[in-house]
C-alpha cells in the first residue's frame, strides 16, 4: 500500500520548548554543538494509486487538521 508522509514543524520564528529541552539533554550527555527542533511525522497509507487528486486531499487534511498553520509549517512527501 503506498504511503505519503506529512512532516509538520514549528515555524522558525516560533519558540520550540520541546526542542530546547532535547538540545539541553543532549549537551548534558556530551553531544555538544547540536540544536534540535521537534516536530511531528504522519504516515498516511493510501488505497490504490497516489494521484494528484489524492495528494491534494492529503494537503487539505494537513492544512485543516494535522498542522496548526498559524505556528507550524508542513510538507507532503511521497515515496
């Protein structure tokens, strides 16, 4: 079954407290020089072929439900 991935990340100007917490933990473990921003990944299985219409439907779903577009951006990725 084909899979489409929607990656959701906080917009660059938005504070990311979870990413900062992970960055701090990595530093305490000795992993210096790394900076983390934490997002979400959605894997969507598609019945049948991934058509332009199906991708448009997934994009609409991402915009309406999967991402808060005020503070997050998203990208739709096909295999």
